[in-house]
C-alpha cells in the first residue's frame, strides 16, 4: 500500500513539475499555419507520412481534434490573423483578402505609404496598418519591454505580415516576379544579410528558376519557405537570447495547389508528403539549434477546402458552382426593374458577401434599406442558396444560431459589406477564372471550417481531445502558457491539455 501511495505521489509530483512557473518560458515559440489544410488530412496521409514531421506532432504532441473556425467567411487573411490575435474580423478588422474600408477597395495589407525593400517591384508596398488588434508576438514584445524578437516568413505577404503583428522585427514574403524574398520599409530600409544570402541561393537554384512565377504550384515552394524559416532562426539568433522569441511560418503552396487541383490527386498528395519532409527537417534543426525541450510549437490552418464539385457529382454527392458573377448581373437587373435606376448599385461580390455602392445608391436618391430588401428577397430564390443575411438586420432574421453567430463574428460594419450569401453544402463560389478541377473555400461547413490544432514541445504532454475548440483559442492558450497578457481583442479561451 505504501508503495502504491509513493508511486501516486511521484506521478502527481511529476505532472505538477511539467506546469510552467510564472517566470518560466521557452526560448522560442514557433507558429506554423498550413494554408488550406483540412483536419482530415492528418489521418488521410498518416500512413504515408514519415515519423518526424506531422506524426511527431500527432504522436508525441497534443491534438485538439475538433477545432472549428467560428466566423464567416473562411479565407486566408482572416484565418492567419485570427490564429495570432485570438479574435475575429468583428474585432481585428481584417475582413478578407480584399475588402472595402469606408467604401474604398482595399487589399488587406496594402500600404502605399511604404516601399519595397529587396526588389524593384510594388509587391513590397505592404504593412499591417489595417490590423486593429495585437497578436501573440505583440504581447510577447510588450511583456519583455520589446527584448523579444518576432519574425514572420511566408510565400504570401498577408501570411507573413498579420501573424507577426504590428510591432514585429520583420516579415518576409516572396516576390514571384523576381523570385526573391522581400519586405517593406515599414520594417526596415535594407534586407538583413541573412535574407540576401537566401536570395543568392534562390538565384542559383535551377529548379526555382525553372518554376518561375508559378513556384506556388510546386511543393518546392514549401522547401524554400522552410529554408527561410531556418535562416531566420540562424540570422536573427532566435531562441539564443535571454527573452523568448517568436517565429511565424506559413506554408502557402498547399493553398495554391488546392485551388488549382483540389483536395484529391497526385498534386495534392505530393504537396503534403513533401511538406511532411520539410517539417521534419525544420523540427530536427530546432532540436539541435534551440533544444528539444526549449521551444513551444503549434500547427494549424487558416481554413480548409471543399471537394471539387464535379468530383462530388461524379460520386453521387451534393455539390455545385455558385456563379457569383452571374448572380451580380441578375441582381442589377432586378434592382433596376424595381426602382428604375440607371446606374449599378453593387461594387463587388467577394467571399459570398455583396458590397453595395452606397454613394451610387445615395446619388440616385434610392433608399438603401429598400434596395437591400429587394436584393435579399431575390437571392432567396436563387437555386442552391440556403440563407441570405442582411448584416444590419441579422438579429431580426430567422436564422440558425450557428449561422447568425458566425456571420456576426465575421462582420465589421465599415469593412464587411452589406449582404452575406450562404450556399447549400457542397456549393461554392465559382468564377470564370476558377479551375474546373480545383476548389475553393469560404463557407461555414466542416470541410472549410474544421482545421488542425496541434501543440508540441515545451510543457506539452502527449494526448488528444475531442472537445469543441476554436481557431481563436490558440492565441490565449499560448499566452497563458507564457504567463503573458492575451492579445487586446482576444475572444478565445485558453484550453488545457487534459
């Protein structure tokens, strides 16, 4: 009996010892976002993955198996921002890859007040100026009186910039025209030497040069992103100082390939198997450089993806195109028929949201609410449209709570447009430029909203949970482990490893 009690005491003491103390932190926090990664890819490729990439995280780390995105629409810029801010577009203000701010069309991270650093293109006129909330990295730098370093790296500008936050030491993304990594004068006036060295290697890499501007369609894109991540740790000496540093890495080739070739087939298979090898290489480097028990790592996705609608039809399953451009043309005709107006009233349709031209409506002396009412009533008659939401009147509409809540968490009144369309399951936004064998994302359904949420490393036990959690829970969980304040608009919950 005494032996049993002693064993239980040792077990409880060991478990308690694993909990971080108030002044204890890892040397480095690493955040990884895999663009367009569905949660079920972890099991789909499990037997084909090696043991040191994704499977290191699932087998030796902690997996929250029921992580959902809790807003609409589910797109790249929003996802990356929500992961690191712990909040949604209603609060952080990044309402899409493209949206409107007070009636002005805006690319999410465009900033004409800054210049490109590293090439002669305009691809560096980017910054986080439209971001309204702080990130994990911002809070870490605040907590350490800005001694911590925070670096973002990705193929996509928005996937490097928003994760790193407004106070980041640097963010670097690929200029596909010149095939080099660049930044903007928001961060610095010259590339650091380690980035210049990476760019020299890219210029000599025959495979990279052969891929050209289409490198995003190649698994090689993930390899050079990993090279940049490793170079950032080396060049910035991340995890080598007294304060905890942070590295934010996003892999974009999975999204580019998915849009082109969908969720099935050799292209997608190759992308994930190569990414698995790249992750294994990154993890081994971190083990050696920072120390296996000295870094805290999480991996997630910004959104998932629907299966190609033709693929679904071929197998007797529901799915089809929502032809957004045609719908806009039809809406304009309906409005002109109803009001006799001569000018168009829609600025654009983007990610299932209709942005009305408020100035045009006012100039034509039309009543904005009456125009919206006509549009909503018409859209409800469009085949394969399940719900139509007037954002301003969402609380009064008859809607399932899950749809209303996610719509409102994704709505910023100055940036999100006027009307949201929710399609039937399997139907997605389809344009003339869309790949017929590819796919996209943006809706509330599990194929778009169910994503990985994996933790590994410093003070992370092996285990898993099936409790529902959200993309917004990642930031507060990391911040609680570090004993630092949550981002300033955080709505997520810190999740325990149970």
